[in-house]
C-alpha cells in the first residue's frame, strides 16, 4: 500500500511539472523548510507530506484561486 501511494505521489508531481515546470515543483517542495532536502536530511513528519500533497492537488485541480503558474 505504501508503494502504491508513493507511485500516486510521483505521478502527481510529474503532472504538476508538466503544467507548471520543474522549478515551480521544486519551490513548492521546499516551501516553508529552513533547509535544503538531501538524501540524509529531509522532512520526516507525515503532516509535511500530507500538506504538500494537498498543495499539489489544489494546483493541479485549479482550486488555488488562480491559474496554474507557468515558469
């Protein structure tokens, strides 16, 4: 089940990249963090991942009150 959810997350990020560009997705991922994500240092809080996925979904669905940003 975890693997399936990870694949859904990956597909959502890929779709957002198609719509808004890689730079936008990277900025969204790092938004609110005080450090750069690396292999050994990353958010371990499940809430971070849930909030991030919600942001991604809202942008893809157009629920953020504006058009998908294009970089």
